[in-house]
């Protein structure tokens, strides 16, 4: 595994909304390059960019029309190559978003595959033999698209109906039109995706976040064939691009890390109970203190034990598919949430704007965003027009911005001691300086009781032992700990104290304390 992951803190960028360098109302790649110092100053040293390739943008770019061409609205391939170069010069790394499961209907492969005459792309997607045949009842297929082709048949889709599923085969073949995973058609698709990865890795990209990674092989209930497919992809990378880094949108680390991914996300779906922490009626990190983190820890511990040494489980502050954390927590509560996120094992991911507590807005759908749209609004940089995002007229912006008089912005928070931005920066610094808090440091849960506060866990690396204590509740709490608390590496809202083996934890506080 690439050494830099040990101390990686990622920053996720939704390119549409980060920084508009040419005044057309939408973010772009040179805009990202221009803001690298901001990201570094915050303490993040790696980026994940949502898809930035040619696309009709029916799903914000997750409907790719050409995997090897940057969408003109974001710039050129050379701009992206320059971003890689500039990032590397600052000791940073860049992951692109690989969408291997489906394309847009505008992709050349799809257009070819619609033709009546057989050609090398006829089997690139999952087509039935006749237009009224039902393709949608198989595991891993979201629906079908029919009536759009010269050839007879309907085609499987993966997500929205204009995202036809690429053909990686079926684990169990039950119909004549289904291909096996080792059929020439399925293997050709696999090779095509390896070629896409090679194209960008050759140009300086450091790896990929992989969209819907667990869904490639159809009719594969336990994902065993999808796991084998990714093991093959990983073997290819290990041979040709040993430094490439792969993080999966899978949400089941026991499967994805076995499949060969270096990292998997904690997500809003899957068995993680991640939503219990920040995004539910009574989130654990709310000051009201009515949350429960127990189910999360139980699931986390199980996955951690199953995957320990095989890769990383990545905690995220949010992403472009979730409601903003700020919808559920205020900035003071978010500080404690960040103390947790930035002291867990794995590589943490900060979603752009979460570091200043950007709000979830209530907006009509844009580019297939639906309820996700309000978490994708343009970054609020400063107090100037369009919050410094763009020089375009406000009604030309990709999405409207937070109209509130107290809308947070980065410049104000950078200047203000005690702001959320400053706290995130401080936490990032402590993490970078403390091996026990980093990716591979061990974790042992010391105090985690159902419906109780605080949460305490021990992080260890070599002889370094750091006890993390987070108490989001607005009340003092106590727990039994027989080790001796030493020097505090970080405290927020007071330090815990210890007497006769009982640790007393101040209300709404977080602390990282060295222990023997
Ligand atoms: C997951 C992506 O994160 C999401 O934004 C997208 O809509 C779907 N996959 C389909 O690609």
C-alpha cells in the first residue's frame, strides 16, 4: 500500500461547485489548482474529484460519455495534468472518480452497441435478445431501457434510466442473452476499464475512487464474482502501477478490501450504522445527548477485526450524495464530530465546505441531484460577490448559494480564532503529528455503552498510546478507566480529569490524551 496513505487526509471536491476561475458560473479544474494552498493550509494532503469527464450531466457526470476526455466546462486534459503536477509539487495526491458500472447513452460504446449489425461493442452492455424481454429482475440491475435501438432487445441500467450497465457478465447465467464473467464480451469490458485507469495513471493521477464498486457482476448475491473481478484489476495495477490507490464506494469493507481495494468508505447505506452518528433524528453528536453510537461501534469493530492489516476503513464528514452534516448539527457540535472523524483509523475524507459548516439548501433538482442537490452548492470563499466563488452574474451560477445573512465563509473563519475551520485545521495538525492517530494506528474501544456518553477509544502505534474521549452531550459524564491520563495533545471545551479510576469528562468536549 502506498506509504502516503498512512498520513492522508482527503478533501472531496465536487468540481461544479468549488471555484470558478473563468467567470462562467461553474467551477473548473484550474479553479481547483488555484485553491490547492487553501486545502493544504486546512491540513488536507489528498483530493478526490467527482467525475470531471465529458458527459450529458444527467447524473452530475456519473453518466460518462468519454472516460478519457475532461468535460469542456471544466477545462482540458492538460488542465487536469497540470493539477496533478501542481498537487505533487506540494506533496499532495489526486484521485479521480472511476465509474466502471455504467456510461451515459451518449458514450460511443453505447451508440455502437445499439446498432443492428454486430460490432466489437455489441456485447459491451447487457442486452436482451428481444425488446420486450425483461432484464430488470436480476440482482444488481436497477431497470431497463428499451425502444431506443436499431437492434432488437432491451438494455439493463444501473441507476437512472439513462445509465446503461456495462457488461461484466452474470455470476449465474440463466438466459441465453446473459454472458458469463469469463466470456469474451465481459473480459473485453474489463480490459476497457483497465485501459481507462492506465490512461489517467500514465498522466499523473494517483488512483481512483470507484463508483458502485460492488455492483459490476450481475446475479451475484454474495458478490463473490465481483470480488474476483476486482482482485484481477488489482493484480493488473500491482504489476503496472504499484503506487495506484483505490478506494471503493462499497460500504462493506470485509468484501471490498478482500477484493483488493486499499480503502472502503463508511457510507449512508450498507450495514455501518454511520447515519446514527450525524444524520438521524437523534444523532450521537448532537448536544441533546440522546443518540446511540453503540450499533455503529459494534459494526465497525467487527469490520475492523475482519479487515485489520488488509486495508483502511474511511470515515467521511459527508459526500455529494448525503445531506450536509450541518443540517443536523450546529458548528459547535460539528467540532466534536470532527474530533471523532479525525482521530479514527483509516483515511478521513472531508467534503468541501463541511470545514466551514456549509448548510443544506432546499433546492429543485439539478443534474439528477434530487434531494442531494442542496449539498452541492458553490463553495463560500469570502464576503465578496457570489461568496468569492465566481465573477458571473448570480443567476448564472451552477446552483444558488446560501442566502442567509450569516452564511459561513472560509476567509472569515480562517481569520477568526475558535471557528470551525480553525478547529478542523488544529485537528488535522494534531493527526499529522501523532502516528497513533493515523491510518494504521490500532484502535481499542475503552468505553462505549448503549445510549450512554462519552465515547472513549485508545489509539496506538509503537509505544505511543493516545486515549480519545468525545462527549458530545451537554452534560458532564464519567467512565471508569484504570490507566493513568498523561499529557493532553488536544482538548476542546476543557480537559478530562481523573480521580480513583473515574474519569470525569466536561460537557460538549473532546480530548486526545497520552496514556501509559
Ligand atoms: C454513486 C455516486 O456517488 C452517485 O452520485 C451517483 O449518482 C451513483 N453512484 C450512480 O453513478
